[in-house]
C-alpha cells in the first residue's frame, strides 16, 4: 500500500532529517513509526502526504507516485497532522462538508459518516460552533473525523494520541484496528511504547533520520534479547537515560 | 515609574509592529535581502519625481484660485481635510483589529497593566502609523504653499504642529465611538465581524449626516442671494464647506490668522485633541477590558444536534472548484482584516469620489475638481480609453491579487494536502478576486455617467475594457505572489498591509496607467480614440494567453515545494 524508496530530506546545507529511508507497508497492516523527538518522523510523514519535497527517493501510495500522480495519490490518503491546521472562523460542520466536497464523498454517505463519527467522538453538538472556540483536543478530533470521511485506503496519523482524552484515545485505537479489518492500512507515528506494543502489526524505528529496524515486535525483542519494547527502544536508539543519575533533582538545599 | 513603563511598552509595540529588530538583524547584521530597502527607496524616489510636477501644477492652480478670494491658506485646510478623511477611512479598521484582535493582547492583558496604559500605547502606535498619511498628503502642500506665498511664522509653527497631530483626532473620535459601541454589540456568533460592520456603518453614517447637513446650508442652486453673499464675503462660504469637519476650521484659522489669534486657534485645536485623549482614557477604563474579554467568549450550544439539522447543513455535493470558491469567500469575509481591507481597497475610489464631490460642491464651482472637469471637456473625444483607465485605476488597487497566496498563511498546509489541482485552486481564487475588483469598473462607469453624462456605448465599452485590463493585471500580481508569498504573519492585517507584493502591485498599476497615458499622448496624431481603446484592450486580452498557463504552472510548482 505504501512504498518508500531511498527517501532523503536535507534541511539547510547538510542536515539530513531523513536519511536514505526505505520501507513498505502492506495492505491491512497497522504500522507504527517509532522514534524519539526530532528523529524525523514528522518530516517523513510530511513527505508522504506531499507537504515536503524529498531531496531524493520516491513514495508511492497504492501504486500512485505522490510527486507525479499527486491528486490520485492524495485521494487515497486520510492525513491527521500533529498540529491540527484548519480555518478558525468556520463551523465544524462547514469544515467537514468542505472536506467531503474535496474528496467527492456522496451526499448520503457524508451525512451518515459525519453523524456516526462525531457522535462517537462526542463532537456532534459542537459542530454548530466555529472552530476557533474548540479546545485543542476537539480540533484534533475534528481533524480525525475529517480524515476518515472518505474512507481512505491509507490512514496517516502523526502522533495521534497526544492531546486526546482517555475515552477518545481508546476509541481511536479501536478505530485504527477496525480500519485495517476492512482491508485498509494505518501508518502512524508515536513515541509511546505501550501504544505501539498493543496496536501495531509491524513497527519501524527511526533515529537521527535513519531507519534502524523494521519488523514485528516479537522479532525485535528476539533480536535484542530484551523483555520490553521500551528497553529495546532505548538500546536501539543508543539512549543513555538508563544510566543517568537524577538524584540532583531531589537534592534539597 | 509608571511613566517609564508606558514608554517601554510603547517602544516595544512599535518595534514589534515594524519589525525593527528583525529588519536591523537582516539588513545590517546578516546583510541579506538588501535589495528590498533599496527597491523601496527607489520606488519612493520615482514616485516623488513623477508626482512632483503633477502636484506642483495642481497646487499652483489651487493657490491661484484661493488667493483670488483672499484665502490662500485654504489650500492647507483643503489637504488637511483630505488627510483627515483618509485617516478616518483607514484608521477605523486598524483601530478595531489593534484594540480587539491583535495577537499580543492575551499577553498584554496578563501583564500588570491598566487598560488605559494598554490602550494609550496602542493608540500611540496607530497614530504613529497613520501620520504617514499626513506626511504623504500634507507635507508638500504645506511647504510649497508657505514658500510660494511667503507666509509668516504663525503659518509655519501652526502648520507644522497641526500636520503632526492631524491624525490624532480621527483616531480618537473613532475610538470614542467604538468603545461604548463594543459594549452594545455582544450578541451573535460572528461578533468580531459584527463589531467591524456596525462600527464602519456608524462612522460612515455620522460622516454622511454631517455632509448632508453642511450641504443643505451651501449647495443647491446658486441663487442670487447666495451669489451676492459669496461676492461680499467669500471666506464665509469657504468656511461653511470646511464645517463638515470642524477641526479643519480651527486649522484654517490657526494657519491664516496673525499673532496671538493664530496661537489661540492653534491652542484650541491642540486642546481639543488633548481633551479627546482624556475622554478616550476615561472610556477605556470603563469599557475596554470588559468588551475585550467578552469578545473572547465563543458562542457554544449544549443542545443536541438533530439529524434533521445535520442534513440541513450538509445539503449538496459540490465540485472541488465550487467548494474552494466558497472556502475563498468564507476565508475572506470571516476574517475582518481581510474583508475590510479588501472591500475598502476597492471602495476607496468611490468613497473618495463622493468626498471630493461633496467638498467641491460645498466649496463652490471655483474649486479644483470643477476646474479639472472643465478642462476635461477638451478630452471628451477620448472618453472611452480614459474611462477605461479610470476603471482600471479604481479596480486594480485591490491588493487582493497581490496577496492571494500570502493571505493563506499557515492555511497553505491545508491547501497542499487537499487532492485538488493547482488549476482548480487558481480558478476559485481568480474568480473571487475578479468579482471583487469589478466594483472598480462599476463605480467608474457610474461616475462617468453622473459627471460627464457619457453615452451608454462608451459606458459599456469602458466597463468591459477595464475588466479585461484588470484581469490581466491581476494575473501578473498573482504570479508575483506565487514567486514570493509572505506566509509567516501573525496578524492578518500584516498579510495585506506589510506585504512587499502589495507595494509592487501599486507600482505596477501606476506604471500601467502612466504607460498607457504616455502611449496615448504619443499616438494621438494618428490613432483614433477608438483605435487606442481597441489596442489597449486587445493587448491585455492577448496577454491572457501566455499568463494563464504561466500562473497555473508556477502554482503547480509552488505546491510541490516545501513551505
Ligand atoms: N522545516 C525544517 N527546517 C529545518 N529543520 C527541520 C525542519 N523541520 C524539522 N526539522 C528538523 O528535523 C529533525 C526532525 O524533525 P521531525 O521530523 O519533526 O521529528 P519528529 O520525529 O519528532 O517528528 C529535527 O531535528 C528538526 O529540528
Ligand atoms: Mg513529530
């Protein structure tokens, strides 16, 4: 479903935020994209959805190249950014209607989906209000609903669980699983290990722009001989956090 | 102690507003984009050089007329009026967005500052900003008139102080209207928009009522009685014309009287300004904070959204172009800074026309516009091409096309992720801008009909002709904005007002018009007016053929690039 080949993104003169990254995500998979802050997750995702232009490499979505066949590729994607970007002075429902127009969702289907999704996310009554008055979490939920309206083949979520209340987070996790059950694909980034452990069929670990590992969590644990994903993660990314001494934080004076 | 805090606040606001630290870093330390300031100085220099002879001719004519009536200082008062009128028009929007909607307010509100301190610092900022109007519009007439007639020290002192403070009264007047008004308007979902509209309507209404009242006093038919009165005491009539805006009378008295009398009127002008300031501070204390906080509340409903309501809101499927077109209008209308700047820019010409018309009417036929129109009689044969250019002038200064991408700002990321082509985006945006800029040709045509009773054929020709030319200019401006959009603004006002592309569009427009006039003058011997018109419109129409694909392909490339 998603094919990334030798993807490289250079910022400034020679800072490689993403460095020769190749991976493929199969249809029906939940793929977790793991990495510490600043690893290059958002940069990769922005290239997948066409917000950034790669310096090298190619990305194809369901066989459509995002750079050459841009519109066809975008039609297959539902993208939820890490920071919701939407018009502030527009009502929630006007926003959803606009997005549905963009993706050509038929009238009856859009009504049904808007009703079901916003009811589930407890956003229904807020639809009549303008987005400027929404809380951060509400905006994020609106953005989630908008990304699901056209039943995308590939759902791309950048740190989707940060900022959501526990109920919505639970709901989202269920939706991600349901989404793949009907044959669609989910690609999401996170730095939360327990989420990855629970949800993902496969994961990829990115660190300093390089993909260090792809495969199932079991494979990874076996390879590294560690008991929890968290420890594996710390080891793979070469973190010294385990050996650090934090006692100075508690020192009273 | 408090005093120095206020100064520090004001200086910080000024620094932020003009990006002084940022510019100093960029131009003086990093030495980047140095061509920008040079370009601006160059453009200003060219404008001064080209406008100087024009201004000089106009001033000479006006001075001659008014000197005959024994009141040459009227020229000063006249330009003072025009600058004040501009200050009124431009200031209102600035006031509203600065007082209630600027991004730094949440920060300022959280600091231990009094509402009066915040508001007076903001007023200082706005006045500073607006004083450019006086410098552009009044400084030259002030110096030229004083030097040419050889006026005394009273003129130089009063004229200078009045010039510096000319923009304060309009701002204060509007603030005094807006502050209580903002307490009245606290209903509805689109409060900010409502506040803008009601305030604009209110101020315009006051001005119109004033114009109406003064006009009934003077104008009408020139009866024998008024004519005799005019001959006996021309100054009275003149002053009546100024009474649309009483401070103009005080200003006139201050620059024309001698000795203590002059200083007395100057003191009157300045003390009214100071009094207005005190009244503003008083009102600010009473109303400002509460209104500001209330405007931050959003309208929310707790009741259940029924399926019927939902179905009503989601009514039809639209094509991407249609949906984008609606998005364009929403984005434009619901962000007051865009709506009022955009509409204001296309309305400023018609408003000026009405204003000139009414002032001239009340000043009698002796004044400048009357003289100009009489001179125009000799140009009547050229009505069609000239009318077309007037239409271009009126509609071309919209600042909408030159900021069409810049206005997206952060929203550009939304546009980039949507599955739509550059062509669809452009079609929607182009249509939106074109419809708005048509206000220009429309008013130009109406003005042609009223002022010179142009024939219907000429009117239709001028309308279509100027529409074609405006569309051509709009496309050029759009390409420039695609090449260099300004996207990192925090305040929508800046996207339009502090955008170099806007300056470019003004230069382009004036260059275009000057070029056309020059060509017309050169070819007047062997080209008929109709031929000139056909040539002008034909070139602009043909210009679309290369411009349209260039615009599309450059937006296409832009959308693929990084932000
Ligand atoms: N537009 C940009 N210009 C320069 N550097 C950037 C830009 N965007 C991201 N970076 C840098 O690239 C690296 C990866 O960032 P990002 O992909 O956002 O990380 P994360 O994995 O936390 O999402 C970071 O070091 C960040 O500072
Ligand atoms: Mg990120």
